[in-house]
C-alpha cells in the first residue's frame, strides 16, 4: 500500500490489505475455537467491493471494453457502486449506478456524493421485469455510446479479484493455518475467489457458505434446483438466480441465517468488540458461531466483514426500525402502552424566551413538528409553534433573531402519557397529523400518524 512512507499516489493504492482481528475469547463462552475476522469494511469505499471494482475496470481497459472518456454503467446494491465510483473518479470515467429502492438512503446518498448518476428502481419486481435493476442497467449500457457494463454477477474478473487479492491476504495473515472459511454470497465472487485460492494452498480447508432464508443459493447448492425466491432484508447477500461469478463446487457446506439473527449479531459485534459490520457481516458471524459450537480449541475459522455498519444506522442499528419490521419480539396488544409505539425521533426542548430563528431551525431543519414550546419559568408546556404565523413572518423577511418563540405559540394537540393504553394514541391521531408525548425526562416528543402506522406493526394481536 503506497510507497515506503505509506503515502499513496492515488486512492486506488489504498484498496485491499485490510486488517484481520481475532474475536475476543469472551465474545461467546460456548465457543472454544479461534475466530479471525477480516475487516474488509475498512476499504476506502467501505466494502470489499472496492477490490472487484478496481480489477474489473483494469481488465476492461486491457481488453479495450472501456476507453478513455467512457462511462461505467452498473447495477449495484450500493457497495460495488461505491467501489466503481471511487475507481471512476480516480481514473476520470463517467458513471451511472442503478440501485433498487430497498437499499438504505445513506448508500444512495454516498453514490451521489461520489459523483454518480443514480437511477433508483423498484425492488418489488420479478427478475424478468424490464424495471428490474439488472435489466435497467443493461438497457442504459446498450443505449449509451462509449459505455461499459461490468455485470458483476456474471463477470469472471469479479471472482478473480478475490482470487488475486483477498484470498492471498487471508492466507498470508493467517500464516497458512485455516480450517474453515465462512462467507455469504451475492454475486458469489467473494466466496468463490477466496475459496479457489485457499483450496489451491490447502485442499483440506472447508468453505462454508451462508444465505438468508429467501435466497435461492443454499437451496440450489443442496438440491441443484432453482426454487422460488422470497423476501429478506439483509443487504448484499442472497440471490434470485444463479450468478456465474458463484462456483458452488468450491463450497462444502451451506448454513442459513434469519435476518433477525444477522442483525442481532451485527449489533452485538459492534457494541461489544468495536468491529462495526453491516447486516451481512452479522450474518457471517452468526454462521461462524453456529459452526464453532462443535469445534475444538485448536480449530480456526476465518470470516469476512464485507461492509461498514455506518451505512445501516437507519436500519440494522436503529431499534425503532428493528421493532417496526418485526426483528425484535412483538408486544402483546392486550397490554401494550403508548411507550411501545413511540419512536426515538428527533426531539427539541425550545423555551419561550428563545429566538424564533432557533425554533424554526428545530421545526424546519430537523423536522420536529409539532414543536413544543416550554415556559422557561416552571417548565410547563405553553403550546406548540404556530407554524402559520411563523411562515407569515418568514415570508415577510422579518429578523427572526429579534423575535421570541413565546410569541408564536398556538394550542397543543393532545398530549399523551407513556403509560396510557396504545389505543389512546390511535384515537388522538384520528384528527391530527401528529400529537405530543410527555417523555420520562419531562420533555415532549412528537408522535405522528406515520410513526403510528409503523409502530402498530409491533403489536401481537
Ligand atoms: C454487504 C455485502 N455483503 C456481502 C456481499 C456478497 O459478496 P459477493 O457479491 O462477492 O458474493 C455483498 C455483495 O454485494 C455485499 O454488498
């Protein structure tokens, strides 16, 4: 990486050579064997896909498929997109990324930040549908002169990137002692490239694939048949058709891990070790622990944390999202309270003697609406920000710093208590877009119909 000073001439030299970290022995008292985690989320684009982006582009240049001034067009769940954007930026190519709408908004924003034209497609369509993200990418590439579609799912260079970089790094870092390598597959490039390299060094190394339940890959590996795919939420892994970058012959065993277990494991890893993976890293680790239960102290398992947890703060790392989507236990409807439905949304404590400018920042910029206004003296709730009056002075260009929030107060909608029955929230929101909830610290949180719609999914009837 870089020259001997460690300075890289280009971001591209910072790709690869990621660290490998031993799982602390007390992570799970049931596990005796050694577990090594390759932190590929520490690549510049936040995932192991930087490696394939660079290799696929270099090979396309070599073959003449991508020429100076050309455009890269790819469909990506985000990470290959980010890797390709980095390579495109460093080498001066234009880039279009097609991404399905189930992906986190952070990932989509990152692609835009890295200079891509982003096309968002619906995720709820069949693979044969012309709006499926692979079909859209193919069409754009076909219709755009000078463009090149890496087609990571069926590109041999995807697999080779891991054969030439990740596999040798893992072999070297583990000093040639590996009993199991565990990884999930999306395109299959990671597991297949690494497996091919490791098995060439030591044919006794066992390769364990991991899959979410709705994917076809584990079923195909077990039966040779392509089954119907189903929904799952972990991003980047699992497939609905068999990708050519995946080589099932190199895999010795397949484990299936539920979304809820993948997310719980990612969170445990982050909170207790400081290693901060996305959902697929949690999935890999859940499979590792399952496998490790039966292994002796001297055994060694290696796995990969493919991407960075920071891309999933609004999903895997949001307790509200986990609850709303059913990844945490439901609450019995018979006993549920308002506290079971409210979200950890943005809150603000605005006093009557603060400026209107400050109040408008809370309501406008941070979206805290309705915004409660509290008396400095005594902490009583005076009401909520009168938005009509605030908009009126805003549109007149008034000096907001000289106006007081306390002069822009209107009657508060219903104020719920946390220990009220949840049905009171349904009644209160029948006539209001949002109401207030008095929190334990005496402050007021907003509670909207949108949150109610999400929160009601937490109840078991
Ligand atoms: C987060 C994440 N984990 C795992 C994978 C699977 O890697 P591969 O496509 O090499 O099978 C991907 C692929 O996109 C991914 O984005």
